[in-house]
C-alpha cells in the first residue's frame, strides 16, 4: 500500500521556522515528481513548492520564494520543506503529493496530475 506521511507541522510565531517532511512508503518515489500544496480555511488548495525527479529541479509559488526550500532524499524516500521567516498567511494544512513514476512534462502546479496524497499536517503561524 502506497502511503505519504507528513510530519513537522505545528504552532510557530511569525518569523520562525519549521521543517516539514513527507515519508513515502509502499514503493520508491525516486522517479516521481513530489510537491507540497497547502489549504487554508475557506480557501482553495494551492501549490507551494515542487521538485522534479530529473535533475531535482525546484519550483515555488512567488509568495514563498526566498523563504521556503524543497529538497528530496531518494535514499530514504523522503521530501522536505524547510520554511523560514514564516508569516501568518502561511497558516494552512500542508499536503505532500507525488506522481506515478517516470511521468514527464507534468504541470507541477496543477493538483490533478498527482496520484498520491498525504493526509496533511497543520502549520499555524501566530502574529
């Protein structure tokens, strides 16, 4: 059974940092694009950051560029999201997503290209 398990969320003051992790099990994800989305109360789910399996290219939404860093460790089937200088508007449930292996040319920002989703982890940033 394929599972994505997020961890690392919590409550932090504005300006603080958190590191989210997404551990994949059930198969290897070394040839899958992996992405973080988030959903705030009353808002649509939105793309945050993604990393390809070819050359580990990274992509970010504009509002997190320079503050968030996505990375992956294929040896332990895990993707990370390092978040710094957090702002109250970053408050949301953060979800990890992955494509099936060997998919190429996917639009990382589109949530309908992903085949696997985690349950989410809550990030709350207080002002």
